[in-house]
C-alpha cells in the first residue's frame, strides 16, 4: 500500500523495480545453485600471479574430469582470455541467456573481453563494474559445474566486494603472493579482508618463489626461502605451496597455453601439483562436512 501523499506513479515504479530485483536475485540463486564449488583467487597487489594460478588450477581440475568454469572478474585488466588463447572470442546469446566461451578441456569462460571490441579499455566506475559482475553470475548459462574459479583484480575494491555480496556460499579464497610481498602487511590485509567478508581461506600460494635456471635446472632463492610457509603459519592459514619463477610460465602465457596443459613436466607444473592436491582435498572435505563454513 502506498503511503499517504505519495505519488502513485513513483510508488508503482518502486514496486516494479523491487519485483525486478527480486526476480534477478532468484535467477542468480538458480544459476549459482547448479555450481557445486566457488573459489575466488585474490591478492593484496597486482602482478603476483592470480590469473596464472586461476587458469592453471582450472586446467588441472578439468584434467581430473571435473567440469570447470572461470569467471574473469577483472573488469579493467582482464587477462584470462589471453592466457587461454581465447583473445577475440565473443559470447553467444540464446533464449536462456548468454553462453560462456568454450575453452580448453571443456572449460567454460566468461570475461568482459568477450563482450567488447578488442583494444577498448573499460573506463567504468564502481556501480557499472558491480552490475557487470552481478550479470556474470545471474545471466550467464553456466549450467552444471563442479567448480567455478573467480579471478579477481588486485586489492580490496568493488569486484571482490560484489562477489562476496552475491556469493555468500563461497567455498573459499586462495591468496596469491610473492616473496617480496611477504614481509609487508599487504598479504595480511588480503587475508583480513577475506575474513571480514566471511569468506573462508583455502590457503596461500607463494608465486615466483626462487628461480629455476633453464640450463642447469638448479633453483636459486632470490628472496629468503620459506617466507610464505612461515607467514601462513603466523596467520593461522594453510600454506598451499610455492611456484618457482619459470621462463616456461611466461612463454606459455604469451602463447595462450597454460603450463598445466602444455608443460606438464616443467618446474612450475611439478610444484603446482601440490597446490592442486590441497585444493582438491579442501573441496572433498567441504563436501563431506556439508560446507560448514558457508
Ligand atoms: N611462476 C612464474 N614464473 C614466470 N613468470 C610468471 C610466473 N607467474 C606469473 N608469471 C608472469 O607474471 C606476469 C603476471 O602474472 P599474472 O597476470 O598471473 O598476475 P596477476 O596477479 O593476475 O596480475 P594482475 O594483478 O595484473 O591481474 C605474467 O606475465 C605471467 O606470465
Ligand atoms: Mg590478473
């Protein structure tokens, strides 16, 4: 019932908007209800390897037979299409909604890049970015998935907040860091951020940890070794493993070929197997316990 003296047109417009919002939320819940596990990949700052971890974890899980989706929630700097050799791909639309782009190993991929012409920067403020991410969750025909991996931009801005708001059932976050970050408060901020948003922490991955010489194969620790493990212990979170600096990672990235698919015997892939095993174990545990932290 409208309040006395309230403009009836305004009241009707509000009612319509509220119905529309309820319908959108219901659609989002139905779409997301078909996805068993949702994992976000975050970091305190840029360039530490979030997207590299996301696509390689996705590939490794897909290789075990899981159905995997990747949501590239980095609106200003989407890099998942490039890392998977999907640059220039465009989404297809149909009556049920927008279909993700098919990637290697049957993975389903969504990125803002698939909606825009190449080379067009997204100059969007918060509400537009939040709207895009909400639509990625509510209007994309993900279908039944075992895991949806969400690659987030660095820091604690609109994108992770939107994800936390619309996905309260998140299974957990993986925090990616590199040795030079470890002594600073940046990683701890990322961990505190996830905790405040009630997102369980799966663990920390230390990337670019030591350099493997491509000629002799010997690993040289450029920064003090084992900082990630020590920091994880201090913070009371799991240490998932470390990935060395491996030139093959960069080459694979430029060619759109994740090392977990194309360089299975590389130093990076061998090290990354530990991370994959721990994530699989975490998901199994969540299933057995009926997702207690959600
Ligand atoms: N272990 C590694 N060895 C060698 N190169 C790596 C390694 N990990 C990542 N890189 C390279 O470092 C660069 C940054 O990696 P990536 O794009 O995954 O970081 P990011 O955290 O997602 O960055 P952004 O914050 O911009 O989203 C890329 O060129 C990638 O190929
Ligand atoms: Mg990235």
